[in-house]
């Protein structure tokens, strides 16, 4: 287990992060985190070049840097560069994989209560389009996907189109046992689509150890990258089994008037046009995270979230987090005030937080009969003092 950053190390990380000031306590990293100055410089520098010499000409200048972002991502998650597709955000990445995975009428999509709202909408659409059914695996006593029930659901693998799992759900505080799910799906030969939107930059990731066939990610959350950036991983040996739903002339080669050939590797999921500034910024964010050590970021986030859960309990807040392994997202309610009221009180006191809503987490909220909750999310930039100050504000409401 890696050691958390010391307070001096945290001060040094904060010193290169313009959003870290005495005037703001940012506890909304699960919404959109605070980028390092190097990320900002790369983005603004590229936008300037686009405005000065033209977008295509500026892109040609940084072709090598653009290509290097694939290497940075591959190193981050233990994959190979041709298994990575550039995406604008996690939902775009997840949908690219989801709609590429073959589905037959009558097959099941296996999922869990903590899967994300956007993914549930796609399941419902797939019921309409493909005649599949949704097989909802309940949580076990700890709140994570029930592995015994999953093993039973996989006993007839031909009936299953895919297994979908949110590794770190949008709320609920848990880290789902992705590697245990991967072991079951691999044994059954069923595609495993892992939503790692809240996990990249938050957990040390090795896609080989997890055994997922596809993984979707966003840049702006725990990677501290730009908004409008993300990526998709599709395992090399899965690429030929999955067919992108809407390839363009970058994802496929138009070889004759009546023919096209899909690009090799994950490029087949990409579109030609994209924000070069955001992509380069994502690369810079990943390089910053790598230089800090994602294992140490993970240890620091876990330590700070534990402190926050302790102090919230001391401030008479209800904490609704589940899981054997917990993450940096803390969900809580006030004994009297609504989540929206608490978020606006926090905002008035210079604290950024968010409120959960049913559209993101309906299955979990209904299963646990939860109201909208305050979501406080820490990062390696969060200090122990900030946690104490937020707990004191909440205790005083
Ligand atoms: C678990 C999870 N999956 C997917 C998403 C969607 O990510 P994006 O907004 O980058 O598409 C979110 C966003 O909060 C999320 O929390």
C-alpha cells in the first residue's frame, strides 16, 4: 500500500493548482476537479496557436504530442496504445462500446443498482431496439454487486449480451469489486463493460488484472483534466467481435463506392474532428498524475475521505456510504435540511459541493429509499484543515 502525501507534498501540489486558494474549498472533484497549471498552459497555448496560424496548421505542429497522449493513457491503465480511442467524455465512450457489443433478442444485459443513469437509459433503449432484457443484480450486504448472484446469472452465458458495472458509482461511496466481476465474465466468455468514469485518476488501474473488455473514462474528474475530454479502452482481442454503431471516414476507410474497411484497433470508435486543446490537456493531466503517482493519490484520497466521514458523523450528519472498499466520494444528508439547501449554504461559505439526483442514480435511490444527498468529493489537493472547516460549517447549520 502506497503512503499518502505529506502535508508539505499536498502544499506543493496545491501551489501548482490555480483553483486551490484560501477563498475556496473545492469538494466537487467527482463533478469536475481542479486542473494543474500545466494542463491549463497546454490548452491555452494550443488555442492561441489555432487562433494565430489556423486550426489544421496548429494540429500539424503538435501531431507528435497528440499521438503521445495515447501512450500516456496506455501506461496509466496498463493497456496498449491501439486499444485506446479518444472520446469527448465518459458517456460517449461508454455508448461507443455498449452499442458496438452484439445483442440478440431475448439476451440479458446484466447490471447492478449502482450503474449510472445514462447507462440505464441505454439499457432501456436497447430493450426497445434489440428486444433484450435487463437483469438487475442486487447489492450484497455491503452495498457492492452481489458476486454470488452474478455467478448464478452467468450460468447460461449464451443468454447474456454483456455485463455492465460502475466501478465507482456516481454516489454511494463504494468501490465495486471490478476484478472479481472480471474473473467471472472471463470464465463465462461474456463481454464486460466497465464504467471507470469516477475511477480513473482515483484508483491505480491495471486493465489486465481487472479483465474488462471495454472501459470508459472522462478527463475532468479525478484525472484533473479538461472538460470535454475522455477515452475508451477496448481490449485488443475484443475489437473484432464488437462493431462500432456509427463509424466515420476516420474510424473506417472508404475503399470503394460500396465498401468500407474498419480501422484497426480502437481508432474505429473515434471521429475525425475533436478538440486538440482538450486532448493535449488530458495528456498533460495524465502526465501530472503519473509524476505524482496514482497509487499515492489513491492513498491520500482514501485517507481524506475517511477523515471526512468521521467528522460528518461528529457533526450529526447522516453518512450513506456503502462498500467494503470506500472511495473519495462521500454522500451525506442533514437531519433537517434538504440537500439543495445544504449545498447552497456551503456555497455561501465558499465550499463547492453537489447534490445527487434521481436521474443519475434512480435504481440505488429507490432500492435504499434515499432522498437527494449532498455529495462531497475529496482529492489529493484537499487538506485536513479544509475537512475540519467544512465539518464545522455543517455542524453550525
Ligand atoms: C459513474 C459515472 N459514470 C458516467 C458518468 C458520465 O460521465 P460524463 O459526464 O463524462 O459523460 C458519470 C458522471 O458523473 C458518473 O459519475
